[in-house]
């Protein structure tokens, strides 16, 4: 019984850490996207923002089609 409970605690801790990691990634990505969302400014800055947005899009995995 104790072994089962220890396994459940371990699984929950792993789940919690993955959740925290995913939440941090979403928060960081949202901030990065907000910083690149303004299309105004010098051409060089706009091109750099577009490049960064392309990099962000490349880090996102495609979802599973049901």
C-alpha cells in the first residue's frame, strides 16, 4: 500500500513539474509575441521582429489530429 502511495506521489510531482514548465513556456512565449506584435518602426526592427516570430512558430509542435 505504501509503495502504491509513493508511486502516486512521485507521478504527481512529475506532473506538477511538467505543468510548471509548460506554464512558464507559455508565459515567456506570450511575452515574446507581444514584444514582436507592433509592426511600426524602422524596417530593420520590423524584419527582426518577423524573424523572431518565425523562430517562435518553429518551436511550437503541431497538435494531434483526432
